[in-house]
């Protein structure tokens, strides 16, 4: 079962879609999410959010000032500033 991923900034939706893996930087270090991960709520640190789509292609975004959550195979990253790199 794929992850349902939502990456949003304060003023826009940056990327939404299905993924097999999401890696993000928190104030406590990097964390990775796959389907079935236990629920998490963490403070986002400045850095990259790396998303691997279900077809294996990558989405990379710079993000800072926000939080991320994982619950029920849904990953939500809410950043004050976020922009796609590739």
C-alpha cells in the first residue's frame, strides 16, 4: 500500500501524490517513512524532503519552519517555506 503524501507551504500546495518512501529532516535528525510506520508528529528542520514515488522516480524539495506528521499511511509536511528542487 503506498503512502499518501501532502507537502504544503504557508501559501501553496507544493506536491501531492503517492509514494513508497519519504525522508525528511527534523530537529532530532532525519526520519524515513514507509507504509505501516507508526504515527509520528515532529518539528521540521531546514533541509530537503526526499520523496520516492511508487514508480521509483524522485521528488526533492527544500523545506523549513514547520512540522510533519505520519498517521494511517498519510504523510503531511507543512512548512513555512517549501519549494521543489526536482
